[in-house]
């Protein structure tokens, strides 16, 4: 079914609404581009916006983002803007300037925006009540691929893994003793064995109160454990983490305990990473649109960014498959990318949500067939160009006939009648 996301022209004026304005021609071009993108997104999985630096891609993309938020009233999840880390603050500043200079005063002030540094930050945002929900979330290209580094989340994973196996009293005691070292919170002097034991025997929904009472987090802190983790606990394979808890924790301290814990921690972190990837795939959050800046960084299949959206092998995990209704990629002009690289970037559109009310008019298989057809056409065009270069390189001076000027290798234009200009002698 087609999506109706028109440009919010009643509130967005890309030419400027106050003193700082741009040239009318540039404003008209940017407005037309934003309209064309929104029209293209109505029934296509994604759109690639390719242009040179300085042509206003950022403001066009922000106009698209704002229009989608206005059209959905923010009720279909946040629009996500994913950018390289070095550009994150720039995009946030541009958004503030966009609201100030390119929208009717106060018209977009209701849109809440924030920055999510890590997957945990992102999932916590989804737990907010309706009055606190953010409609625009900025994040970096490394956010989802960096995995879980939050200590409290890892401790919660231990709590959930314990429910999937029967442990002896000695094994439980080892967890209470070594958990702070596993999650690297030994510096928290209030995180004692007794506190860990209390947490291991308490539902995750009550952890915040315990952590506040034990002076481990501040009273105004968010709940350290996103609700999404508990919601999908029964769909996750906990076996790798269970093995670490049952078999790897030391029975006692020793002279080389630091080296031993380093190796155990490596296994533990690997198990937690696997759980995180399952968690991300199973969680039911959705977003109407992702805007990815410098999408050409996803041109190689082996990069972490590419793995968020497409598979290079059957074993690869596509972490963000099915989370977004549509995608808008900003990138260098196609002439700066090899055509195979361009095709790989376009294949990232496969990761959109292909089911549900707002899925594209064409199926995934139909879109993939179109991309295959485009790839074949580009291959044929490249081969034709190579043949032309080869044939052109075989041309010799004597093949040009007698009308060659002074041995310089050029031929005068053919005469078309009196008055034709002739080369100077």
C-alpha cells in the first residue's frame, strides 16, 4: 500500500522565513527534490539522494524527516537519522537551524529530538511514556553494531540466563562473587555479594528501586533495564551464557586470577553479544524512516555498517532488518562510486519492513529482480565503454584519410557551404 507523506509546505519553507534566506533557484530546487523523494518513498523501499557537497542534501533530508513526522504525528515510531560519529553534532545543529530558518515560527517545536549513543540508550527511549516520546532520534553508524557495553544490562542477562538452568548453591555463590568482575563494576564498592544476590533473586522490574536504595544509581536515573529485554527473554537462546555461568567461573581466587578472569570475561562478552543480536532482531520496535548519511560507507559487504542492512553470507546477521518502513540514503554522486559498489548500497533497501499495512506495492522479490536488471544494464554499459576505449585506441593517423591538417592529427570540419569558418593556416 502506498504511503502518503506529502511535503509539509504549510510549515516548511526551504527558501527561508526570516532574514537568512537562500537564492530562489536553490530553494525551488531543494523543494522539488524533497517532494520527489517523498513521492518516491510512497511506494518504493528507499531513495538514494546523491549530490555534490554544498548542494543542500542535509536540509532536503531534514525537510523529508519533518514532513514524515508531521504526516505520522510521531505515532509510528521515531524517524532515525544515522550519521558518522564526526557529523553527529553537525546534524543536530543543522536541525536547530532548520527549525529556526526554514519553518514557520514555533510550528515544529512540538517535535522532540535526542541522541542515542548506544543500543541501550535507544531501547530506553522506546520505554518512555507518550508525553516524553522523541519523534526524531540522532544516532551514529556505530551505535547498533558496537553491541552491548552497559554493565547493568549484562548483569540483567545473567539474571535471565539463571532462569534457564538449574544451578547448585556453589554455582550461585560464584555468580554473586564474580559478577562485578564479569561486568567490570568492581569499582562500585556498594555492589557487594549480598546486593548481587538480592538482584539475582528479584524481578528486573524492581531493580531500579534496589539500585537507588543501595546508592548504585541516582534517584533521577532512568530504569537501567529496558523493558524490551524481558519481553523477549523466551525467544532468546541463552545456552552460551549458561555455559559460562555453569562451567567457567572460578571456584576460588588464585595468584593468576586476573589473567583467568580476563579469559572468562572474553567468553562472557561474546555470549552477551550473541544475546544482544538476538534481542535486537526479536524486538518489535519500528520506525517510519531511517536517513543514513554517507551511505557509500556501506559499499563493502564486510563492514559493520553494511551488516546492519544486508547479508554477505548466509551466516551473517542483519541486525536492522524489518525495523524501518522506508529508507533515505545520502551519498556521493554515483560517478564517484563504482557501479558494483552502487548496487551493493542499493541492496541495503532489502532490509525495510516488507509486511504490514505500509509495505511497498512491489514485493521484495520483484524489487530484487529490478536491481538485478539494473546491475546487468550497468555491466553491459561498462563493457561497451571498454570496447569503445579499445577501438578508439586502435585508430591510426593513416586511417583518417587525406583531409588531415599539417600532421597534427586533427581534421577540419566538413564544409557545409560558403562562409564556413576554416582553420587558420
